[in-house]
C-alpha cells in the first residue's frame, strides 16, 4: 500500500480547505483583537474623564481632597458678573450672604461634592470581611472535598451544587443576606427585639436570632457567599494538582493525614488559592445588589469608627476608656457604610445627568478601578513570592 499524502485522510490537499483554515484563524484573531480594543477603549475613556478629577498639574499631583473628604452636596453659585463658584453647604451660606443682590443662580447637586473617603473605607471593609470569611470556608470545603470525602454521588452532587451556586444572580444573594444576616443572624444580648425568631437563655445572656441589621458584617458575609463557589472550585483544583507522592511520603514518615495536608500540600497549593482570592476580591468589590440590601447607604456623614458614644467623665477609669475603645473598634463592623459600587450607582441613576455629576461619576469609577487593581496586584505579588519559595 502506498503511503503517499493523497491517501492520508488527515492531510487536506484541497486549496479551499486551506483557505478556510486561514480564514478561521484570522477570524479568531480579529475577534480577540476586537475584545482587547473594546477593553482598552473603556479603560481609556474612564481614564480620560476621571484623570482630571483625581490628578492635578501641581504638586502633589493628586487631588487629596477628593480622596480624603466625605461625599457632600455640591453647591454651584453664579453671580451677575459671570463668576461660577463651587462650594459645600457651609460655604454656600457664607457666600450667599456676601453676594447679596449680586447672586444670580444657585444649583445643588447631591452626593457630587466633597470626596469619596467614606465609599473607599466602606468598600475596603466589605472586601476584607468577605474575602476573610470566603477563604476560611472555601479552603476548608476544598480540603474536605479533595482530601477527605470519598468519591461518589454525594460528592458529585455537592460539586454540582457549588457550580450552580456560581450562576445565581447577585440580587438573589442580596435577598438571602437580608433574610439570613440582617434579620435572622444570632446575637448575644440581654434585651432581645420583638422580631426575634428564637431566644435561647444562656444564663449570662440570651442568644437572640434577631439579625445584625444593615452593617459591614451582614454585607461582608453576604459577599462571602457570592464569591465562595469561585474559591472552592479553584482551591480544590489547586489541591488536586499537588502530587500524591507528597502526601504518601509525609504519612510514611509518621505524619497524620492533617499534618501531611498542612505541611506538604497546602503550602504548594497556596499560590493557586491566592489566585482564586484575586478573582474573589474583584467580584466582591464590584457587587452592588447584595450590599444594597445588607450594608450600603447612599449618604453618611461619618466614618464607621466615628460613632456617637457618651462622653466619659474626666475621672473615668482606664476600664471605661478601654470599653469605649472596644465599642469604637466594633463599630467598624456593626455600622452601615457607603461603598464605591453603590455610590457610583447613586450618582448614575438617582442624580440628574449634568457635568458635575458626571465628574464625580468618572472620578469614583477611576478610583474604584485603581483600588481593585492595587488589591489584585498585592495578591499577585504574594502569590509570586510563594511560588518562588515552594517549587516542585
């Protein structure tokens, strides 16, 4: 039998087939290039519109007021000489008295003045809580599924449920967080609320299932369940990629299963697990619907640690000062906050479209992108360092 190329069914000699292959390859290149161009166009548009808000032409070249002030109502006052002055509530009252009859027009644009310190702090707190909870639960679940669970239908059903959970709309997670954490989560208290679903006496206090109200904890735990499927799936794959010989060698030297996992498996899987945390950070920081129901406010004139507490007496003991400091620390997680995604949504959907609102929108979006990129960069640098340390 002849071995000529014409008799090989896998070798195409038809010129039309060759042209189709080239056309398909170029089609894929063009579609990939189109996606890259659209992404670059979006980033350049945001940078072009937002850079004048965030940066200045004079030292220190960064608009520190935009990053260090809380959002406020912007007052745009124009006089009969054609001057246009932008100020806040307090400055508007003083300026109107100074102008007197020379005042021509005053415009007020909500949430478009001041800065975005409150939304930045709120977003950072929500991401911190959500990623911490999701990593703890996600890695624990991945270890169980990869190292302890016996293969079978039950494990396959669990994996299928995790994959389906990743496709649940975020607004559903928001309603889940509202019911599970805002209205139902357990609280230790001596005075339970009337809405409490269940009260369990513990002697020193009562365990009341009355919820945490809208706060950072409620929003953070809700976001943790949003990103949990990504972290579980990625962590399980990273654990499975570690050679089985690492486990067998550790156990042959006398280590228990948990000791083998802790010392010979987790360190080598950690770079991949951190990769999943990068995806979790990006999604948790960008969600709007879940935090609308559980944590975010459109406006708040104080930071989470600036809660109102009774003033202490001049001769108050160190214990009273320590207790008040603890209350302020807990306020970081038990207070409602502003968040950048919800702040951007408020500016875009609830404020009349004008040049002042658009300026605040693009400035907030640019800061939001830079914040997410910074968090992701830190995770990638840590992942790179761990990969250099643990090579196999």
